[in-house]
C-alpha cells in the first residue's frame, strides 16, 4: 500500500518520524482549437498527478469534453494543483471531474488549487466539476481566474460541502479561502473573495450560511443576460430544504443555493444548466456520462 493510499484512508498526511510527506506539485495545461466543425484537444501537457485520458465527443464534434483526473483522489496539506485551459477562437470545451473532490484535514500546511481559464473570440468554456468535500481541519486556498475575449462565454459552477455530512462531521476548525475573478477584454465582470473559518458564528448566522453545510454557485458570463434566461432558470423546481436564488448582473447570470446535502444542490444546479444551455449557448444540455457512474 502506498503512502498516498494510507493517507486517503486516514484523512491525515502520513509522516516519516516528525517529517511530513512532501506535497504533490501538479500542473495540467490544456489547449482546445476549432478545426472545421470540430473542436480538438490540440495541446495537453502535465506535471505530477493531473491527467486527461482522452478527448470525448458525447454530443458531436463541435464540443470537446475532457475529464480532469487527480489520481491521488484527494488534496492534502502541502499539495499545489494548477490547471490551465485555453480555448482558441470559436472552440467549445467542456471540462468536468470523475467524482467528488476531497480536501483533507491539514497537518499544518496549506493546500492550494488554481484554475485559469481563457476563452478567445467566440469561444465557450464550461467548467463543471463535481462537488468538493472539505474535511474538518482543512487549510486550503482555491482560486479561479477566467479571461474572456469579445464574444466568448464562460459557464461554470462550484458545489462546496463543508465537512463530511454523511458521517456527521461539521466544519469546526480550519480555514478555506476562495477567490473567483472573471474579466472580459480586461474589464471585470465578477470578483468574489471569501474566507470560511471552521467554527465561525458566521457559518450558522442567518446572514451567513444559515447552518447549512452545502453551497453552490453557477455563473454564466460574457453575454448580456436576457429576461428569458432569467425566467427559465427561476422556474427550475428546487428540492425540499434547498434555498435558491437567480440574479442577473451586467454580463453575468448568477444562480446560488444553500442546502443540507450536496445531492439536492447538484440536482438543482444541473436543472438550471439544462434550462440555460440551449438559450445562452445554443446547444441542448447533454450531461456528462461520468455524472451517472
């Protein structure tokens, strides 16, 4: 059994004596191009444990789907993951993950993930990872930066679960820093920063998370939000116990939810995406098959 396998089962980083294991330093760089009627994965380079097995075409040649793999199965203190995606003019790339991401309790070191997405003229990038489970005692930073050219569109979401709720775990200690920035032509469309501290009264406050451990945000950015889009998203039924809201800002549609578990949050956001994609991206919503496995 490898050190990493032992770590995944114990949810704390193993050490040799008093020396913690070195963190994973991983980078994945992907480049998508439009060639005729087809979007192709023209560039794929990796360092460390981040991979894409192959390009997939579940809805035809125009949309190239990539499943981003992190073979260790979780992120621990000292790990640093860097994902860079570039969609050239008129390309359409869709990225997801094979399962829930796990961020383990820290041994005192911070873990970090940065996602940089760039869409050139008339390109589309969809970033739809499955839920992220943040273990109690995490020390982590998650940053997302999106750069859009004229006519480009970004559609992405984040589903965050504080604690392993199925095991009764709460987020009582630790710290999670979040940052998302979306620009188009150098002009900011969306800037959001947050710091979640384990055990903070804000987690239970009505003005905060209201005692609900799961939050989800879907953003569609790069085009004016039509009234039809807003109405369609607001008409999506929400599961019982889920608090939802959909808002239109200049160049950005925002759909948010708070709930007791990740499954209803993901179901509602998927419903919003299903309604929104044909209207905003002119393509029927075809859920990645990996979501059903």
